[in-house]
C-alpha cells in the first residue's frame, strides 16, 4: 500500500518531524469507498477518522423526516463525527460518499495511542480540531447573518469541489435554501 500521499499531507503541516510522520503513517490503513457507500450511519459510534480524497457529506433528518446536509468533506479533510468520536456515543448523523473516495483511516484506539506517544501528533490533532471548530462556527454564523447568495458565493470561493460533485438538492440543503432558490441563484451568478 502506497502511503506517500499521506506522508505528503503530513509534511505540509510544519508541526511534524519526519520521524513522527513515519510512526504516524504506520497506524493508518488505506480505505476505498464506492459512491453512496456509508462511512458512518446514524446510531453507530464514529470509531475512526478518514483523511479523504473525494467528497463525502454528513446529513441528518429534520423533525419532518427530510434529509438535511450538515457538512461536506472534500480533499484532505478529516471525516468523522467529533461528538461521537471523542465521547464514544452514537452519532446523530450519517456520513456518506458523494463520489468514489480513497482515503486513509485511523481507529479511535490508534489515535489515542499516538496522542500518548507523540506530542507532535497531539498538537497536529489539536490544530485540526480547532480548524474544524472554526469552520463549524463560521457556517453557523453564515446561516444567520449572510444571504443565500453570499453563502453560495463563499462556496464557490472556498470549496468548488462541492459544486462540481454534489447533487443540487444536497447543496441547497447545506445552504439552507430550497432547490428552486438555488436554481435561481445559480442562474443569476451565471449572468455575472
């Protein structure tokens, strides 16, 4: 199994020595997901983290039973449900491959092993968690204080892979708008 892409990803983090990277990559396993395959199902415990190549989405159901997309995970994002993973409780979300995905997976036990073994890994994990927390907070605030057009523009600017690969109904749900509104916004943007 070729773990060079994983090593290259870790090398981008200026926190990790070559020795730490060598120890870390040994704990990861390559894993493939077919389009529509689940990484995590609601009610199960998120017992691993996947560094993804491809696109996955997290979703849940509202009180009327409609799917609501809560997150997308594109290239090099850590895919997992943080509450379920760290607290080892059943997840309230599903995480499913939107495209075929290749990635590297590490179990909860191995993450904890590396946290205790390598201070560099602890710092790397802390920074990764902080980035995801900031991203989540920014998304929450955007849903409150930005228009749908502004949220769509941010998606174009920051994560175009979602627009290229996800079905429109999932994008609309993620943006907190109807499919019809998304179609109108896309039409307006194409005229600019």
